[in-house]
C-alpha cells in the first residue's frame, strides 16, 4: 500500500515521528562546506558562502583572492563579489531579517551586503575599543549582533536599522568564555539583549557558571546545578529554554535563566558537538563529525549518519540540513499526516484517504470506508487539507487535496473555503519552492513570515514577475512590486536612453492606478537621470507630490506653473519660499512678477511679516503707489510709537512720511486723488498740532476734518472752525450740518437760532429740525418746522414730535394718501388723532375720485 | 455656548459629517495626555461651538482659552493651539511662546491647524526659531453645519481675499470641502458655475477627482445630483439691500452669530436687567422654522393670530366644560407657549427698529437705486448721510449699491464722494476706499451700466407682491427678486442655456459640465427635459441640488431658496453651502481696513 512507503521514511523519537525529506539536490558545484564559512538565512532564505580564513585549505587552481558567493537555498548562484575588505579575519557572518548580510571582522568593522552582493555603504564599526582589542567571537539574532573582544568585553549593535554600538557591562572574566549565546531583546525582561557566557575551566566545578550580561548589569547563573562548565549553548526560538552541552558529555536543557533542569541526558562522547541546534521546540540536534544525533525528552535518540559535512539551519518548525549535495528539512511529522499515514492507522482521515484510493480504482470499498467514518467526516476532511499543506511533494499534496475534496462531497457542514484557501497557499508555496526561486518555505514558516514579507523578499531578490503574480493572485496591492521594479529598472538601465526607458516604465506603471510617479521620478533623479525624472514627474497626477519633486530636480519654473495650475496655494507658497531662498532678490522679484498668483501671495505674506522687503519689491517693479500706501500706513504706526514722534510735531517724522507718500502718488497720473488726499492729511495734522498747542488739549490729532470742525465749535472756538472750513474748502452744505449738530450737542439753542438767521440756509431748515428732534427739544423744533419747504417733511416732523393735528394738516396739503395712512399708524394708540387722519384721507380719496 | 443644531431632518446625512469632526477633535485632545490648555482662535471658536459641546471638551481635561496677543494664563504645561491657518494668527502664537520662554516656563506646545497645515504659517514659526519646540498637526474641519440645510465653510474673508488681495486660497478650501462631501455622498454628476471663482472651483474639483478619485462603485446613485456654484461678485446688489424676512431682519438689526442671537434679557421680558442672553435660531425651534423665511409683515400677523387663538382657547377653557382629550390638546398647545412668547418679544423688539424713519428712508432709497430711475435723488441722499456722519458702514452699503447699479460713478462724483468720506470719517479710510475700488465695488464709471437690462430680463422688480401668499421669491425684499436666486432658479429649471445672454452681462465666465461615471446615464438627458421626470433616489426622497455661494449668502436668499424648494413643481431638495452667512453690513466690513 502507498501509505506504507510514506511512513517508512519516518523515524520515531520517543513518541513522535520525525521525517527528513530532501528539499533540493544542491545545484552548486565545487562548494565544500568544510572549506567555507556559511551563513544561511532562516525562512528558506539565501546562503552566503566564503572561504574560511581561519582554516588552512588547499587551493585547487583557484585565485588566492576570496570570493563571497550568495546562493539561493537550492544552490543557485545569486551573486558574487571579491572579498577585499581590510580589518583582519572574518569572525562572523549572518543575515538580518531584511536579508542584509552582515560580516564582522577582527577589528570590529561591520560590512554589509545586499542580496546582490553589493556592499552597503557606510560600513559600521563596533567602536574604538573593539578596534584596539580584536573581536574574538560574535553571536547574531534577528537584527542585531553581540561581539566579545579578546579582552573579554562585550559590544552590541541592537538593531542594524539604527546601528549604534553599545558596550555592555563588564562580565569580569579573565579567560575567554567557552561558549556564548544570546537571548533576543523581545524575550528578556529588560527589553535589551542578554548575553550568556559559559565560563569556568574543566577542573574546578565551583567556578563553572553561566554569566548573563546585559547593558547595565552582570549576573552569575547556574552554579552548582551545572556541575562543571558548559561547552556549547543554544537558546530556543522563544527564548525560554537553553540547551547546553557540559564538559562531561551531558546534554542539559534548562530554563534560560538556569533555574531549573528540564532534561538531562548522557551522551556517549565528552567531546563537545560541533553544532548544537533546536529542532522545533521538542528536540535538540547535536552534530559531531559524521553523526547527527537527535535527542528528545525521553527515549532513544535518533542517529543519522553523514559522510560529508553539514550545516544545521534552525527554522521555527524544524531544522534544515545543508550538505554539499543536498538540502533537507528535518521536522516533526504533523499530527494530521501521522493520522493518515501511520502504518495500520484506522483514523477517519486515513480511511478517507484510503476511500479515495478505492474510488480511483472503482472499488465499492470506497463507499464502505465512507460509511464507517460518516460521523467524523468533517475532521477527516480537515486532516487531509492540513496534511496537504504540510507536504513538499506536489503529487502528494494533490492526492491529499483530492481526498479532502472527495470527502467534502459527502459532508454538508464543512467549511468549503478551506480547500480553496489551502490550494491558494500551496500554489504560492510551490511557486517559491521551485528550483529557480529556491525558497523552501513550509506552510508554518509562510504563515509566520506573512505574504507581504514574502513579496518584499521576492522583489528584493529582483523576482518582480513572480512577486507581481503572487500579489495579484492573493489580491494584494501591486503598487509595492511595480514601484520597486521601476526603481530597479532605472538603476539597471544606464544604457537605455531616457525616452525609451520612459516608455518601458510607463507601460508597467499604468497597471497600477494611483501609483506615485513622483517617487519613481525621485529615484531616477537620485540615479543621476534628471531628464528622465522630469519626464516621469510630468505623469504624476498628484500635484502635492509633483511640485516638491520638481523643486528638488531644479525645475522651479515648471514647479511654479504646476502649483499655480492646481489651485493649491500651499504648494505655490512652497515654491515661492524655495525660489526666494535660492535666488537673488531682483531675480526673485522678476520671477514672481510674471506670475500673478505667486506675486499676490508673496505680497500677502510680506504684508504680514516682511514689510521692508515688500517695499523693495514694489520699488523694483515700479508700483510706486503701493510703496506710498505702505508709507502712509507706517505714519499711523509711528504715531502709536512714542519714541518715534520726538521732536517738533510740525516737522515730525510722521508728516515727512506722509509727504513722501504724497510725492510717490504724484509720480503716476492715476493717483492724483491719493496724492491730494495725502497732502490734505499732512496739512490737517499740522493744523491739529497747532490747535492742540493753542487749546492745550490733546484731542485733535487723528480726528477727521469734520470732527475737528465739530470739536472747535463745541469748544466755542468758532474762528478756528471757520479756519478749518476755508483751509479745506468744506462745502456750505456740510458746514451747515456740522455746525447745527455741534450746537445742538452743547444745547446752545440761542446760537443755533442765530445761525439759522445768518442767511437762508443752503439746504433749508431740515438740519435744524432734525437736530432739535433728536435732542428731544420740541420747543426748539417748532421754531423751524414751519420753515420747511416740503409739506411731506413738515407732516412727518410734526408727527415725530407728536403733534397729530398739525401733521394731518401738512399731510393733507401734500395730497399724499400713502403718507396719511402711515401717519395714522403712528398715531394708532391715539383714537382722536386716528379719526382726524381717517376724515382727511376720506376727503383726499374723494378729491382723487372727482 | 450656542445650542448645536439638530440635523436629523437634513436631506443628506450631515450628522455623520459632524460626528466625524467631533471624533477627530476628541482624538487630537486625547493624543495629548493629561491636563491641557486648549487655546482657540476666537473665530474658530465660533465654528466649533456649532460642532461640539464645551462640556465634551471639558471631559477631555481641557482648559479653554482664546488666542490673542495677551499671554495666556494657565497652569497647564501642555498647550494646544487650535488655529485657522491664517498668517496673522502666527504672531500671537509666537508672542505667547516667547513670553513663556522669557518667564522661564517650560511647556509642551502643539499647534493644530484648521483645516490643514500650510507652508506659509510654518515658515513664520521657523523664522521665529520656534519650529523645533512645537508639534504640528492638522484638524481637517472644512465645513460646519449651520442648520439642517445650510453648510458654512467659515471663510469670512474669502471674498475680500480673492477680490482685493488676489489670494485664492479659499477656492481650494471650498473645492476640498465639496470633494469631502463627495466622498460621503458620491461624485456629483452635474456642475453649473457662474463667476470667475466658481468656475475655478469647478476646475480644482475636477483636478482633485483626478488626483484622489472617489470609488464610485461603492455608491449606487450619487445623493447629490447637481452642484450650482455662484460668485458673490455676480450679484452684489442683493446682499446690500435690507433683508425683510424675519430671520434676515433679526440679522440686520441684532446680528445672528453662528445660529444664535445675543440680546438684552429685558427684551425677552426676563427680569435680569442689563444681562445678555443667547437665543438659538435654527430649525429645531418649530415655530421659528415656520416663520423664519416669511416677510416680517406676515410674521407679525401670524404671531398675532396665534396669540389670539391661544387666548380664545384659554377663555373657552375657563368658561365651558371640556373633554379630557380637548384638555390634552390645550396642554400640548401650552407647551409651545415659551417659543411663542420668545418670538413675540423678538418681533416686537424688531418693530422698534423697522418703524424708525431712518430705516424707512433707507428702504425707500434702496428701492430707488434698484429701480435706477432718479440718479440725483440717490446722490443727494447719500451725500447727506455723509454730511450727517451716519455710521460709515451704512453709508458705504448704499454707496456701493449705487455704484454697482450704475457700473461705477462718473469720475467727478467718484472723487467727490471719496473726498467727502475722507473729510468726514478720517484719512485712515483711504485703505478701505482702495479695497472697494480694487474689488470693483466702488469705482470710476468706465462703461455703461447694464443693470436695467438685467433687471428687466430677469424680472427682478415684481409689482404687487403679495407678501402673505407669495408666488415669487420677490417677497423676501417686498418687491425685489434677488438676482442670485433668480439665476439659480433658472439653473435648476433648465440650466444656463436659456439665460446665456443675460449671463454674459454679469461678471465672470460660466460653465456647465457633467462628471464622473454617470454622465451617460439616462438621468442626464431627462435633466433638460421636463423637470418632473427627474430621477428619484430609491426611497422616494427628492434628489438634491447643492447651491454654493462663493463669497457669502444672506438669510433672505436662503429663505428665497427654501421658498423655491417648497414649490409644488420643484423636483429637488436644496442644500446650501456658503463661505459665510453675511449681510450688507458684515460684507462691507470685510473690506474696511483702517490704516490707523
């Protein structure tokens, strides 16, 4: 039976099965792991290979220069470069989470490479102290590294994205530690990295300990419990457990704070293993020269024999085993797979799988199997789907999914999307597992990594097409992919002329609506292709992105034009300030003078905060009247400032300013009026200053001509009032209104009457009547009402002082029915008056009718 | 603080927009932990009072202050400045921070710009070397719901900035606000615009749609069918006339500020002498909703009727025996008693103004100017106002009206008026005159006026207006049909085409376009046809027209639009958006600039 062959490949460790399928035969040639240092990235990431300079190796007709070679997990050469870096021996090499290869050399310099083997500038350094006493060893985690120097000091870069070297606390040891391990910052209490050092020499048990070093403290752990120094340590993925190998050949699994021993197993060898690794969370691998030992919590260890060197690459759900010839994946067999394929399994899933086999062979036993498991069909289907997910072998994936689908047909309450979802995941996984791509992700790793990170890794490796297809298939935003492609394309296409490249780019960019052309253009600019940048930015629909970029590539005039067009004044200001800063004032003035909106905005801003500069602008553009307005405005501010108005007010700076404004207005014909007004203003100020001196009252300055006249009259200074009148050619009409109201204000009724008799008032007696009524002086008003010429006015004036009869008479005289009606309303409360109006109106309408 | 208007009856879901604004503000406050001092620029405070209750702000541990040149007094060491992005306000922020520095106070500063941060404002902070001390953020409040059918962008200076300073920032703001509405209610398929600014806004709106497309597939049918944009410049006559509707008159005499009016408590018959009290004026007040848009003459009659019938009911109640249900009805009526007393008091207060001879004279003069018959009488009337030194705004209001209807004044008169104004009110008003001239509101005559043609063609003066049972919008000004609303009436009914000739006589270009994915839908074709075959939104509501006034709208115009919307043959609900609710006085005031 087919099932048997599957389970036959498994090994039993204690009560769990393990399997070790081959992922790839390695494609590389002439790579001997024994001669090289290897760095392998988890999650099926790339491999870095470089000749180990700490070993003496024989060169087989190859260059003495070392080469750093980067391979995919399938052994496909991605890139290589010659290693010429100074700084001594390469101590450690590892991949960060974003697939940067970091290489630490003896003097503490850290070289970084991308997946295309390009050196990333600048190089980092672990600091002066490291430089002085060599780096002896280092340990990496996700995005950080810890180094120990030959003088046993520890240095750490906690995050390569923000690379600052920090010295950790002095562990206070003389001898170099026997082994070192780190607990990642995310799993420590302090949130900083914790370094574990295994110290003590073989003989003295009491010296043996693990020293935990942090940035601000050292702790001695373990002690007696260890019974001697540790030779090798490795921390589990979740930072909770520590697996270690003691000097006397025991494998110890303890909590990572070394407070309790979980497992203690004797090994046959006292020689420490070359490699020690966790396999998932429930087994530890020990590798000696040609033997790989897997130890579980109990039971016999499993032994694998290798006749060539191997490298253990821990993953979250197992360990990848790299040898010269192949890449294998050692993992615990998932429960679903066990339930289906264990020899003699009668689990529902196994029966379902079997049923499909019968069905395919047209055997009636298929139905029998189904009947047997009817009640547990959903879980059987689920197990098949799950097992399919864990398979690397495509044909087995297919068989399992078919079994699931077959079972689902008989099962009404199964969540149907599950199979479809799994198919989707598997298609993605199979695509990235292919030889060419070489990312052997397990389903668990894929889920942990997330699709978007996978896509980032693909585009980072320049697998844009696959990344695009996957993101399309999974319904994710393709913008990231296309954007990266476009930028990579620009970088790689130095030889392609701008126009051709533009076309190639546009063709792809249009796939993605809303993509930022400006960002691509910015990249083109960074690559020294300013022309291409200008062409690209033209296609950017968002002005808010387009304009800043145009500025950065020096296209200020286009930027100004675009900003103006789009109507966003904020962008216009952005360009404005940019040009303002960059250009000489005169050139700047010239630029904005030609663009109305920019000019107006500049003026608005300058009015608030750059007054003097604004004057320069108006002068340079010949807008003298605007300068004049500014000066005139300043004249008032001068008045408010007591320091500035020192000296004789008659020739004070204020009047000078106004006169300056007057002259500037006079320069242009259109502003004769303003010029005249400024002249009058200066004259008025002089006159007011004089008045303040003679009257010793500071009440004149900054009042209007009319108010000055009124004030004079109120003060009884009629001569001065007359002087102002003649000086400013105040019309008789205005004069009469002013004087009448002024006299009424001081209730000088005699003077008012005298004034009315001076001559016949040019505008009649209405001012007199109004002034009296407003002052509520009926008696005075009556003197003037009869003199009013218009009977309507007369009527209303009478009405206003409540004389109904007289009002009615006057109204009747005017023969205005509407007026009568209105007046009647005014007297609505007064019945007697009301009736007068009615009679009069009747008479009027009668007259009108006749 | 004013009562927040109830928006439940709004033709579109304005509540959600307001809630969004509330949430955004609360989030800003939450992001600054602990006790904090919120310093608001006073004008913004007005718009906020229509958006969120002060009590909610207080719940966030906020101490409220108004921004001014004076240093703020507060113990909080966290200060949030919430300001409109206006250049002159930066000075106040700077002086406040500098003041703290000089006193050795260490505070945490946040500046939130409304509706967005701008380069120019940040430049000021940078130049003052304060930029590094301040955390800058945005509060995207682009509009405020004044009532269930009125939105305001709260850009009170928009008209002046565009016309005088050439600063078109507000146009972008308006476009953005409309675009935001579109994100909630779908791309508005039809656009009609008249005036330079309006056409520009339509253009910016299209650009925004291209830059930040609205996913129209999310929405079945756009809720707003048409947007009509109109520049205030097109019709400056209407806002300068005295409004004669109830709400309009309250605004003219008592100044409605953000949906409420502040009056002496004694006016309302309350006992607190000299104390001011705020009366909210919006559609939540049922009686007000009924009478706000009516001509004041009619309002007085209606209030009298209501009072009489109430009195009658009361007498019936005391004299005859009543059934329980009748009693219930009576009590229900009694509930509306406070509203009635309030409006009767208000109306009475108003009539003390309306009966003044000066007001009647002014009304008379406005009509004479609109009739454009007796130039000399108008000239002399205004001259006399100046000589009597009547309030400058009153004078300018008539003068601008006079100038506009005559397409400017002959040079001799123009200079004469300017001289008389400077003599009477002071030379500092030269800046005001200069502003008015730049805006074309008070200027030298250069061409013949076409006001008479416009007036005749659009039938702006309607004889024998029955204010009680109006059949035309002219009732709002007792005989003058506001030009702006007449244009909108045409735009809604049949588009610009039939009135193109007259549009050409008015300032600025006009435009009529369709946008979005709906341009080919059959609804567009029917739009031009008979107006009763209009597509209906599925739930039977009428579809919507958004009318945007660029540069302000008066209450009387809003009333006229509501009147149009209530007509039987009207196929649309109207919603009004404006840069600010204005009246002749406030509009003229925006142009006033004293040099002193």
